């Protein structure tokens, strides 16, 4: 939720924990669930459109940050005291790194009446396209006050969803009918996208697009086991002469040349607890779990700038190319072709306390043995 700071998403302020409990400090939404409004009867088209506009705006923003909600339904949509929609309950959400090698998600989850057909067939699905389907079901419910696909028998309902056959009430306008047909398309490849929905004439009525500051999105930064070409997202560490070439000749980088005020990301209680191997549940959901953990962590009572300098020194001494990401983390890439290509390592610094930092080192590509040899020298 920290990735999706949007006016129509419930804000997560802080996560705290003790030995027995984890506490979330979240935005308080006074108006209750959108479901409560629909339970009283169908909404007028203008009101439904307003909520749908805010829903699609929030969902599109989440997708741009590489986050798929996977359980969108009126019960998870709150309304504040000003009548604005807030997306909540990201408990089943997935980030782009959760995808398998086929680029799809495979965990069947969500609320049955709102899940997309491709989620049911268990062959893998695109989380973004599945979210759009759920948004279509929500729009139908707002306008009709009942579900487009429903049966008391779960398997019968799944069959209805898989066929994608639904009937709109007579009070639905032709425009909204046509939009729903494009959203509730059983083929995810031809289903309308969030961007296309926002260009739809029915959607556009009274729509005011919210301007959100640009940020680095996760969906374009997923780890890939390739020979890295990172110049588009990072800047190379400069030599004393100002050139980034011939890094193998670079002498020890002095701490004074690094920003003295460099502020690495801090870790809250939930971050620290999540480092425990006991909380790694990937084995419950993935068949191809690596047998060897290709990441290392160690603590240092040094400043972030000093640690960064030390990492660069080790890399240069080992004839590695050092690339500095804009957020202060490092990508370290070998110049020699190993058994599995060039070794590439990501090193990131986190602040535990003002004088205590954790360094996390991850293998991005290359040989595992070479990776461990490099870590031993740090």
C-alpha cells in the first residue's frame, strides 16, 4: 500500500509491531462501505459514474505502480465524508515480481462473484486485466443492485462467468451497455483496458483527471536474468576526472565525494519482521522455489556514505563495473562472461537507526558461486 499513494486509495501511514501483534496506522474513512449504499437500492447513473471514475482512476494508478488488487468488490470500496471513493483491503494484492516466468499470476483468489473467467480456469492470468473485469462487475452492481453472474451453486456461477453471458436491465443506457460488453469480455486479450475506459465517452462525462507526481514504477523494474543494460534508469559512477569510462582504473572513491546527507530508506517494524525466513510463504504458492537463497544481508555501524564507498571500493578492486542508481543503491556488474553470463548484483542500504544500517545484496544475473565469492569479500 505504500506504493500507491492516491486520493482514491486508503492511505497506510505506519506499521508497528511488538512480539505478538502487528499494528497498521491507516487513514480513517468515516462514510462506510460502498456496499451499504447499493444495499439500499441501485444508484442513479450519474452517481454510479462518479464512483466508477474514481475506481478506475485508482486502479489504473495501482497498475502503473505494478500493484494488482485482485479482490475488488463494493465491500472493499469505502466512501469518505465528502462522498469520495477509497479503495481498501490490499490483503490479496500482488506486485509485478509475483508473476511466474510466463509473466502471469497463478494464485486463484478473490471473491467468486467478482473474479474474471481466466482466474477460474487456473492456467494463469494477468492481474491488471482481471482487476478490470472486477471493475465491470462493480459498475453493473452499482447500476442494477444485483450481480450480472450469480447462482446459489458456486460451480454453476463459475460456468456463467466463464460463458460471460449477462443481460442488462432496461434502464441501462446504450452507452453504459456497450461499455460493460467491452469490460466483461471473457477474452482478456480483447478486454478493454483502463486507459481505453478513461477515453470512453460515457466515462468522460464530468471526469476530472487527478494529476499525480511521476514516480518510478515497479512494473518496468522487475528483476530479469539477463545481461543488464541499465543506462536508461541509472547513472554511472563518475571517475575523478568526470568520465564514466575505464572504471577498472578508478581509484578508491573517497567518502567526501559522496553526498554527506545521503538518506537511505528506513525500515519500520513490519519491514524488519518480514525479513524472517519464517514469514516467507512462497513455498505455499510456487512450484519452482529456488533451493538456494540468492541474497545476503549484513549490519554495519557506519554512515550510509561510508558503506557506499566501501561497496564501490570492493567492486573496483574486483574489476567490476559500478553503476549508481538514482536512489543511491548500486548495481555492480562484472566485466567477464561467466558460466551463466556476466555477474550482476544489486546492493541496497536500509537505515535501522541513525548509526546502524543494513546492507542487502541480491543476485540479479550470473553464476551463484561467483556471487557468493563476491559477498565473502565484503
